[in-house]
C-alpha cells in the first residue's frame, strides 16, 4: 500500500449509501444476519446492521472510476486496501484521492459524525494504478 500524502487530497468524491443497501445482498444469496437483523448486529456490538465490506469497497472504487478513469473500468489496473471499521447503510462514503503519476493513493471514510468514535471509523484503501 502507498502512504497517504501529507497534503490535502487532489480529488474528493462523496457518495451516499441507501438505507436498504445491505438488504440487497440478501437477494444475491448472502445469508449473514449481521447485515439484516438488528438483534444479531446488536449482539455483535453494533448499534444496527452493517454494510457489507464489498459494498463499501465498491463505492470507493466507483469514486476512483468516476474521478480518474472517466468511468472506464479497463483503466483501473490494480487495487488493494484494508478495512478498518464498519460502514452502516445510509452512511455517506467520502473517497479522497491523491495522484502521483499513474499511482493513486486513496482513503474512503464515512463523513457522518459518530458520537462515541467519530474520528476512529475510516475505511482506508491505498494503491490504485490508473
């Protein structure tokens, strides 16, 4: 992964998620109740069901494709990242991008304030080749 530069991002893309987004995965055959059942989510330590990591990552990739690849997925050569915190359906994901030639470092994070852990819930992914 590439380190995030110390300067402000070159590009920012905000994309809201829909409140029912996690339930769409049920239609794809995902039986994990963590994404649909409030009681299961609460037992796992979350205030409500969480969004699938793949959905969060897909939204970050969408921001990169939109801002740097003219919506052309063939221009996205490789991508890697790691998840550091949950995203909830209905959250807005901000993808911040730093360009260094053909290498893009990016960070995706939730922009809504969380009262008890506001600054500790970023989704971070770096190292895109465009």
